[in-house]
C-alpha cells in the first residue's frame, strides 16, 4: 500500500483517528478574498506607476514635436528657441502636472471574454431616475480555469466580483446559467445564501455548485447575474463579459491544482491555502513547481505543508469531496527538504467517506534521513469506491517546531494508473 523509508502504515476502515472537524468553506473563502484584495491593490499601484511614466514620456515626445513644428514653420532662430524653451519648460524647481487616475484593480488581460451574443441578454444601461446594475469580475477564488478533476466530482466554483453599479445587490439577485456545458443541478442560484447587502463599490465572493460529468473531456460553462426585475447581465461597462468555469475531466485529480479550493487549518484555526508566510507562527500550505526532494531528486509540481510554531503543532489540508471509482490510486512522494537536519514530523493520510467520520489510512514519520517515502494507496483496498471522499493531508511536528519542519508532497494525485 505505502512504501516508505521510515514509516508506519495503517489500513483500518472504521478506525477513528480524530473526530470530524467542521468544514467552514465561507471562512476559507474569506481568507482567500483577503489575499486576493492585497494582490489586486499591489497590482493597481504598480499599474498606476507604469501609466504615469507613460504619460510623462508622451508629454516629452509632444514637446519635442512642438519644437520641430515651430522650426519647420520658420519659427525663431536658435536664440528664439531658447525663448520658446523658457515658455514651454519652466525653470527648476518644476513639476509636470498629471491627471488624477482612477484605475480598477480588477482589470487584467485574463478577464473572461464574451461568449454569447445579446439575444435578449443586454448590458446594464442607465434609465433616468433608476439605479444601474453592473459588476466587475476580479478573479477566480476556487477551482481556477483549466483544473483537472475526476468524473462525477462535485465542487463549488467561486468568483470574486465588485458591485460597480449604483444598485444595492441582495439575495433577490440570482446567478444564472447563460451557455455551455450544463453541469449544475439548476439553471439559477441565489446570489447570496443568506440575507446580505452588497452596496456599490463593495466586493464579495459568489459561488455555484457544479458536478463534473461522467464522460472525460473538456467542459466550459458560462454564468451571469439576474436582477429582481429579470434583467440578465454580465461583467463590465457593457454588461457582456460573462463568468466562466473551464475544467478538464480525466483519469487524474491533481491535488496541487485544487489547493485554492481546499480547507487549510492549523491549531489556531483556518488560514489561506496558498500562503508560504510562516513569520506569524501559523501553519502554511502552498504550491511549488519543482522543489528538490530529500533524496536530491528535482521533483515535479508539489504541495508544501508546514506545522504551526507550537509543541506538536498540526496543520491539516482537506480536499473534496471527490468522487472516486473502483481502482483509484492515491499517489505521492513525501519527504523533508534536503539539508534540513531538524525536520521531524508525522505525516498522515485520513479519509472521510460521504462526509462522515474521518478514517485513518496511513502515516509516515519523516526525518532528515536522505530518503523519500512513496505513497501508493489503492483506495479500493479500503472499500473506497463509488463514493464522495474528503481527503486530508495532516502534518504534525514531533515535539517543538523549527523552520526545518516542512513536508513536501510531490505530484500528489488521484489516478487510475497503478505504480509500476
């Protein structure tokens, strides 16, 4: 089941390792939103600096062109040119006035492009005496476009939007299916599942529950908003840029591609999945494209998990639910980083079938021994097939925590391809 250098394995279906923990999706989405806001604010500041530099450069070019035009028209002599310079270019100290800019942090080249025509669906336009419904797409929060998943897997697609109109948005607003693959149980869902008011200028995550089809292939589904009066509109000033979810259904589920939609928790509480910052003493869980394993093998895409700075501190990363079929394998290489002499942690795999009690499946004791463990677990051996599974990676420090306590999960995946 699990091959390892220094490892203990267990396969006890029905054996309860830990009581089930509450999966607070809203809290982890809120944490992701906070991280996104910081990223967007930083990008907006950088874009503003670039634009101001461009404006200053264009001003200088136009000034040079004006000099050239005056000279070609038989303007003043070289002495007169100095006079012109005195008029056009103030003596030091001086500054160039620039317009006040209002840049949208949400604008980017990666925004969805319109995928449907107007056909009864139009942008929000102002009517005298009425407010205007409009929103901006800011980013994906969970299940980013291009993610690979297994057939029949249920997931929440979450987008982050800003109310850029003048109307208050309430739960009477709907998220409505526009076109593409029909992968939801309904054609529309409430914008909010509880009483909430999104005022103009405010931002929020919004979600729809989707299910991956049974047939393998690429799928794309498009969604918009509908106001209480029945008007359907998309993002942007013209209201014709719609929200999309694009995903691939195949024989493999890559955990690292689904980290943004996971639930990350340490001994203190939930934290944002994707942050590598350990300065506050919190746990961490983040993606690395190709870290070096303890055996000095330059690995593939990985998730790195660190415990919090506490005695026997524990970090848990929960994925799913994921629908698995008979013959599905959970595979990953597991190790400490190289040159981390104080790395010492217990690494556990737990599974909760159908949202029920967590069951202990495997454990490895990772130390800096120069070796890499291999997790090759046939889930059918434990009775896990044709079920929705929540899969938990747990890292617990063995005693006190140092900066060396970091576990690499290289190429963690669910696949129908067994080990060779």
